[in-house]
């Protein structure tokens, strides 16, 4: 997960534009933290107030899946935004945003384990390999667990910056697996509208990353 601030992300915001100054304000990070918790709080309120429609369990399972995928897209958007809009201050939020993506995946998994499987571990273990779309979602969860576990400064130091960066590029694979999971689930219903929107967003973000890496390599070769 491009979650932890990359070592080079620690640089002070160049030029400290107005927006960078706002983003660097002491209150900005807690405000973003609260904003990220808002979907969870809203779902919790909906569940307690019985406002989630006729099938609250299905609503919670699907909404947490949606938020997991949205947060993965947000994490992937941090670097392009940081570079293109020169919002260097965004680097300090990447770890928090990545951990929120993981948080929503864990809540999603808990919803599945509770509402679909009644927390019956043997049934869960049997169900995961049986249904390909669940298997793909679970693979994304396992990878994200690895990234979340290595998103802290001590892990960055232990792995070394380069190796850590290479490992955390797996966040693209996680987003791809999450998308495939969503596609597979909706394929049964022949309903691809939303899946298409996420596919375009993820393809654009990945495309930018590849283009940016190739441009950097070309610049280095010219020097
Ligand atoms: C990165 C990991 C994951 C992402 C991004 C993700 C995302 C999603 C999304 C977007 C949906 C559809 C929501 C909708 O219809 O609006 C969904 C549904 C679902 N996901 Fe996941 N998911 C992930 C991991 C998992 C895991 C680990 C499991 C269980 C082991 C799981 C089980 C399910 C189930 C059972 C559904 C609902 C299927 C249905 O209602 O027919 N997902 N997920």
C-alpha cells in the first residue's frame, strides 16, 4: 500500500503554496481523519437507527466494499495529485489514507464473516476457495494486510527505502484484485456500470504512474 510516507516524501513543501500551508496546518490531519471515519459513523448510525432499508446486512456488506474500493482509489490518487498539483504536503497523509482503506476492507470482511457466515470459521474457510470472486477479494485482503503491517517507520527502516517502495507498489495489484472481485460479483447480475467507472479511474491512475516512471527514466538517461 503506498501508505507510509515514503522516505523522499518527508521533504518540506516546495514554495509552500497556500493550499500546501492549509494541508500542513496542525488541524488538517485530525480533520481528514474524522472525514475518513464519516462513512463508518454514518453506516453505524444507519444500523442503530434502522435506516439501512429492508436488508441492512446486505447494505452494510456492499457499502463497506464500496468504501474499501473508494479508499484504494484515493490512496492511488495521492502521488499523481502531489506531483501534478505540487501538493507536497499530501505525502504526510498517504499512510493514514492507506490504513483507512485497510480498515474498510477489514470491516467488509467482518460483515461477510458475521452476516453471511455467522462467524463459523470452518464454513468461511470452505467458502473462500469455493467462490472465485470471494477468493480474489481475500487475496486482496491478504496483500493489504502485508502492506498495512509494513507501513510503519520501523518497517521502512528494516526493509530499506527502495525495497519498501517496491513492496508497496503492490497496492496497484490490490486495487486490481478489488476491481476484479467487484466485476465478478456484478457479472452474475449483468450490471457493469459502476465497475466500469472504477476501472477507468484505476486505469488512469496506473497509466499516469507508468508514464511518470518512464519519463523519469528518460530524463535520467539524458543526464
Ligand atoms: C481489497 C479487498 C476488497 C474490496 C476492495 C472489496 C470490494 C467489494 C465491492 C466494491 C463489493 C460490491 C459492493 C456493491 O455491490 O456496491 C463487494 C461485495 C462483496 N464482497 Fe468484497 N471486497 C474486498 C474483499 C472482500 C473479502 C476479503 C471478502 C470475503 C472474504 C469479500 C466478500 C464480499 C461479498 C460476500 C460481497 C457481496 C456479494 C453480494 O452481495 O452478492 N470482499 N466487495
